């Protein structure tokens, strides 16, 4: 929707402010996403009877870690799979939270949905620090993942709905930098805090600063217009335009005219099924979904097992925050090499979005890419006529 950025600017002082406060939540996301590296590292132990390799009362080597969830609940031998299960549940929470909070933000607004996810992440993160048994820890950490999924998705959506097309590609790339910084800082926390309970408590308390969102986080003007909250959208856009030192005289007139024009078209509300109803949009959704799947499992597949590498785990984590370290046997090149190449090739099927405006309707989503192709074909025809 080009009208909004014509009125509030593509990227001004207010956009800088918004990037700073939204980027901050990605650091906390990294803390919780990657915490399992220091919550459940490989444990060294021996049994009272030296002839046994598994026992109910193992003696752990606490020279590196004073307490982990492996030590706390004896996640060794036949229970070793439980330490992976707790992270699987957490990631399932992230997936569920991304979907649920994404739909909630469409229905109730970006601001209240992001506030709810931030408050939940702080609450459940602190609660995890004090839980007495494995199953309560796993269940609450699943709820924490649910909240983290909401923080990840909604923050990105708010930025993309504010930033104009001229800077949107740059901001969308920079949005992931704070996650890497958080990943690196996590190694520092892990180095100085060797007890999993205090470690969880500290990384959760750092997110308390995000509660300032209650006072400063704005709603998305695009969502306000889509929800027919025209007066609130105008008021917000006039405030943003003033901060960006842009004229505000025409905002009310242009927005009211735009709303009147689009309301007369009687557009129906879309649903999840509509994303797959038309061929062009279905292709784009499936390709992007597969690409994100490959990116996620490649990154997390390596990052979560960084503690199994030789060398100092803290140095390894900090180094892998900058570059991905190779690991694994013969299957690693297949799993982490071939599928990324396939995903990269499938990206060729996606339409170019640089300097394109955000879509507001399902019809615009289906037309994305087709319009450019028709224009290119028309340009070729004109060139042939001239020759």
C-alpha cells in the first residue's frame, strides 16, 4: 500500500526508533531458543560401582557445570532421550505460537498480540527456573516456546508494515542480526552462570525490559486501516509524519478517500484456505515454506549440537554465532547441503519483491509476479514493433 509510506515516509526518525525497540526482542528470542545448549550439555559421570555404566545414583563431574537438567533429573542411559524431548516440545510451542499469534494479530491487532506474547515469555521464562520436576519443566517450557513464536512473528510484521519498499529488504535482513548477537552473548552468560536454574532466571529477567512496550509500542497503521479504525490510523500517521518532519495537512483527506474507495469494493475477509486457493499464491507459499523449513533445520540442527564438538563449548558457541561450523558424518553433506541447494533453486520460482509495495488483498497476492511478467512481455512487443 504505497499511500501509507507516501504520507509517513519510507524510513525516517520514527522508523529508526521502531527498529531499535523491535530488534531488542530478537536478543531475548535467541536466549530462549538456544538456551538448551547450556541447559542440557553432555554430562560426564561415573557410578559408585565402577563396573556399571548406568545407575540410579550417578556421581557427576561438576568441574564444568555445577547443575544442568541432565544432572538434576538424571537424563542419562535409558532417560537420555528426554533431554531432546524437552527441546522438541519447546520448538513445537514456537511453531504453534507463530500460527496462533499470527492469526490473533490479524484479528485483534499487532500491538496487543505482541504485548501478550512478551508478557507470557517473561512469566513462563521465570517460572521455568523454579520447577521441581522434568515434566512440569517441559510443559511450561512448551508454553514459553509458544510465547517466543509470537514475539518472533509479530515483531517482524510490524516492521515490514511500517518500512517503505525502498528500505524493506535491508531492514528485513538486519532484523536477524540481533538474534546472532543474542546467541553470542548467551555464551557469556553460560560461562559465568554454570547452574541451569540461575542461568534460566537471568536470561528471562533480561526480557523484563521489553515490558516497556506497554508504553511505547505503536499499532500498525495498515492493520488499523484494514480493521476500519480510520480515525486511529489518521491520528497515528499524523504523529509519525511529524516525527519524520513530513507534512500532515493531506493525511486525513487522502486516508478517508482511500478508505471510501476500498470500502465500496466490498472486499471479503480472507482465510487460511485462500492462501492455497489460487495457483500463483499457492506456489509462492509452498516454496517459501519449504525454504524456511530448510533454513531452520540446517541452522538449529548444527547449533543445538555445538556442545558435542571438541574444544571449549563457550568459544564454539561464540564462533558459531558468526559462522556455522561443519559437523557430522557422511549424512551431514546430504542433509545440510543438497536440500539447501534445492531450496535455493526453488526460490527462482518466486516473484521479485524488491521495491514492491506490500499486498493488502488476496487478489494482489495472486497477481504478484504475473503483472511484472505481462509488463516485460509488453516491453518486448513494443521493441519488436519499433524494429
